C-alpha cells in the first residue's frame, strides 16, 4: 500500500480525480470532523459492499500514530482491492496544512 501526503491528496481533490476517500474511524469522529467528500462505513462488510475492487481508494484516520487506516487498507488489499493508498498524516496533517474540513466541530 503506497503512502501519500496531504499535498498529493489535495491535488487529487482539486483535480476532481475519481477515487473513494474513506475515513477509518468511528461514526462519532466522522460526524465531528472529516475531509470533504469522505465516506464512513459502520462495518467492514458495509465497506466491502459499497467499494469496488477496481476503485482507487484512499484511507485515512486521525494522524500518523493512528493505525486504523493502515489496518483497513491492508484488509482491503487482502480482499483483492488493488488500488489502495494510505494518507498516513490523516486529519491532523490535513488541518495543519489549512485545508477545508466538514463536520460538527468545524468552525465556519
């Protein structure tokens, strides 16, 4: 699984590239703050049903110390998803770069 940084992810977003952005944290954390366009899945089975093996999928979580996104990405690869990218910096890196966020705790 290839790791990407905030600049590469921002470029994908800005150029409207076709990919699925998945936040690998809880629903509460998703509702609180997430990168615009992110998906949240309540269960792994929901994700496997919704995502397609030919999709490019970018997974992320809170920051570089969070292992949820790496574990989720590895699970996807194990299930045959060939185009999985890991945004290891997660929400912390995205927010530190000054990029937009959505959610209940985001100030307008």
